[in-house]
């Protein structure tokens, strides 16, 4: 699907911030917890992809409502994805999420 103008604008605002922070590697756990509740799903994807994300945070991100499929997919792709979430991923209605495993 094509990105909406709002999504494109959000990406233009968020990507430089994420690149500057290197969200996928260097953020402390307390910052990951705070960013998990960011309104922008792009930020939540960065948190879910972080190998330092605690298991409970991955569970929270996967089950959070409303949730964007890309966030669930990022949780699926995290090497630390817990088994109970993997079981839920297998039942996810979005094939892109299931593909993340």
C-alpha cells in the first residue's frame, strides 16, 4: 500500500531523529519503555526491533490496541521474541506479520 501524506510527513520528521539516536542499538531500557507509547508507529517499530527490548515490552507492543501490523511484524522479527507471542503471530490475520517469523 502507498503511504499517506501524513505518514510521509511523519517519516520525514522521525527518521532523522531515529538515525541520530540509533534506536536499534544504544537506547537505555527506560527510553525504550517511554518510546513504546509514542503515537507514531514508526517509532514503535524501532523499539520493537531493538535487541535490548525486554520481553514484557515486546509482549506489550504486540498486544497493544490499536496496533499497526508493521509493529507486530517488528516484534516477530526480534530475535528475543517470546514463544507465547510467536504462537499468537502464527494466528495473526496479516500475512506480513506471520512472514516476520
